[in-house]
C-alpha cells in the first residue's frame, strides 16, 4: 500500500489536485511584442550584460533574471527594470530568451 492509497483511506472525500499544473503556472512569464534589448558595457573595467525593455510585471522579470543567472551560473542583479549579468554572455542569453519566445535585439557591438 503506497502513500496515495493510505491518503485515500484516510480522506475518502478529498480529490487530489494536479501539482504539475500549479508549477507550470508559476513558470509562465508574460511575453511582449517589443524586443528586449541586450547590451554590453564595461563598468570599472569589468564586462557586464544588461537586459532592458521588458514591459511586463516586475515579478516576472525577477523570475527571468533568476532563471538566467542559474542557467549560466553567474552573478547579477535586478535594478531599475534592468537585469545586470556579470560577464559578456549576450549570445547565450539571447538563445535562452529566444527559446522562451521573446524577441531580442542586440545592441553595442
């Protein structure tokens, strides 16, 4: 007897919810028509990549920033509606965003 059967015996009237659909709803990010601008700069002699131009909710943009940072295993921050990633990762970030369905515009070289 597994855990699901035990729970059904204890709570016969309970209908289990689909846990996977809740996780999928958490990962959905609003897509926009305008492209996200991906630029390269040097600050204090160190390269950084800046993403700006997202018009959706700040929470969605923060989730996107966290996902990019974890996929690339780099540091970064979210300030003033901009994602700042440490290092020159324009090509990798652009492929990640295109796979998610965003339009991306490369600026600065």
